[in-house]
């Protein structure tokens, strides 16, 4: 019996996991060297290292949604445990969690934006299909 497995991988295939890691580090999903973002959330039109066009992205509200989802799922149980275990003053707890929520959101938002752009690049979405 012969092996009838169809090889769907091409030599120009883009590995999604590697692209997501590079994007989360705010680096070009193709080469991993050039900066993906200029400023805080503005995506560069192209990579300064390899020349990959990046203006095709359509990140829109995806990174903000992912940031809210993760921050909420991390801080809501922490809020509950903190209240049940230590019963801090309401103002103290509010200040601590407001600062934590803001800091974590500001840290994660550009990284999730890089990951979303890298995912779109790896999956050849929104104009990234051209090499």
C-alpha cells in the first residue's frame, strides 16, 4: 500500500506560532528583527529590516478585546481572594486594583496588537497573501 498523504506545506509557509511570538514581542512577524510598532499602537507601514509590508493589517478592536478579557479574568479572581482573605479598606483595595488594571492593560495592549497583526500575516489575511 502506498502513502497517500497530501503535503499541504509549501516552502513559503508561514508558521503561526513563531509569528505570534514575534508579534507579541512587537517585532516583524517575518524576520523578527524590525520593529512592528512605532509609537504606542501605530503599526509601521513596512519592516525596516526585511521590507515586509505591514500596512495591510486590520487589527481594529481585537487587541482591546483580548486585553480586557485577559485583565478581567486575572484581576477578578484576585479581587475576590484579596477581599475574602484580608478585607482591606475599600479605598486601598480600589487604588491597588485600579493601578494594577491600568498598568497591566497598558503593558498588554501593544503586545496583543502585535500578535493580532502577526496572526493575520501568518494566515495571509487582508492583503498579506502576497509575499
